[in-house]
C-alpha cells in the first residue's frame, strides 16, 4: 500500500514538474531531477506523461516569439492597468469560509470565461488539423513539423496573444 502511495505522489510530482518546467529534464530542479528521471524510465504512466509533455513542448516551439519591444510594451500596459485598478482590500477581517458563492451577477465574468473556454475546446476538438496533430503526437509519429506549425500559426495567432486576453 505504501509503495502505491509513493508511486502516486511521485506521479503527482512529475506532473507538476512537467507542467512547470516542460519535458526537458535539464530545466527541472536538481533536487528532483535524478528521482524523476529514474522514475520516468521505469514507469509506463510516467513515460506517457513525459511523451505528452515532449509533444506539447514541440508544438509550443512553433509558436511565434514576441519581440523585446513588444514584450516591454506588454509589461508597461500590465503595470499601468494594475496601478489603475488595485485589488480591493477590506478594512474588516475576511471570514475563513464563505457561506455561499455570491450572486450570479458577481460571478458572471467567471462563468462567461469558463463557457468561452468550453466552446473553444469543442471547436479545437472538432478541427481535423488539431485532432490529427494531437493523435500523431501522442502516438509519437510526428516527423513533419508542417502540421504543428500550421496549428501554432493558424487563424491569426498573432492577434490572440496574452495582451488581448487581459
């Protein structure tokens, strides 16, 4: 039982490490690098997680890069907006547990964002280019980067950058 729990914890650690640092083990923190590398070599689930992360890294490698000037402009805009709209801090103590989530109107932006992400996910799943690329990457049969580049740069990818989502 303890071995299964340790394996589950190691899989969770591997998942968090892959999400944070990607599939390149040289970018992982040194304290977990040796442990996770050995674990990934001996565990089938871990091998699958690493293969999926490698496929994602490969697709992300085709995404257009922001120039230094555009990145600096984005940083200035974020700082300017944050200084004009600081978070509200109540003078009273915040209760430890909220009795309810609040009104629908207060959560409308969150609900709209979740609904939009669901719709985008459905459209991406129905797109044959995205679906065939995802299947090929999971199977490890992607040898041509044209499909990955098409997905990364299609539909005006330059207009869907982070600054537009703010």
